[in-house]
C-alpha cells in the first residue's frame, strides 16, 4: 500500500541537524506511527513520504519553512525574575508553559541574569534545517475512527 492521506504509516527515523549532530531517533523496533495527510508531521517530511511504501528508505532535507518555522525574534523577550516561582533555581534550557497574546505556549529560558530572564517562545528546532533518515516500516489504511479523531489508535 502506498502512503497517501488517511493511511497509518510507521517509520523508523534518525533526525540530525545541519552540523550532523543527532537530535532524535525512533527506538529500535518501535517505529513512530502517525496518521498521514492531516498535519501530524512537519510538512516537509510528510510531503516527502507521500507515495512511498513499506521498505522504502529515504533521506529528507527539510528547510525551516517546511519544518518548525523560521526563528521569530518577536518571541524572544526579557522578563522579570519575579514571574517565576523559584527564580534562584532558573537555568538556561529550562522550559515553561506560559500564557501570552497568542494563548498557551512553551518557552525556553535562554539566559538568566540579575536584571531578568530571557525567554524564547520559538520551537527549539525553529530556524534549523533538518535532515531525516527514514525507513517506512509499515503502511495500512486508517480505521474510520482514526480518521474521525485525526490520530492513530494503538
Ligand atoms: Zn482517538
């Protein structure tokens, strides 16, 4: 069966950044299963998989615009330490849920100083060109319920 909208696709993958550093990979024997064609994967990867079938291996380069978006400087701001419950424990790399103009978002602390805390609302992979090594492990038709829900059922 070919990968098309409303198929359930299982993929083994390794994700590396432009420098070749590994960012993420599926666990051995536990491929990632997703419902194809409904935006559950980043667009660049989903488009590349379209039409492939079980056993196919492909290397996919995804530009930021087709991945997690460009880095938006508007989403970087310096806020008061008082906004945090335990300001003395703040460290770069910590992530928090915050509510802002665009609703709930996850922010990453990028710098901590006496004057304030720099937080970045961009996705950690925003602005990065991503490289996927993907092998299609399985393709099947989605059930009516999976299509209705927009996700895969175990
Ligand atoms: Zn469901």
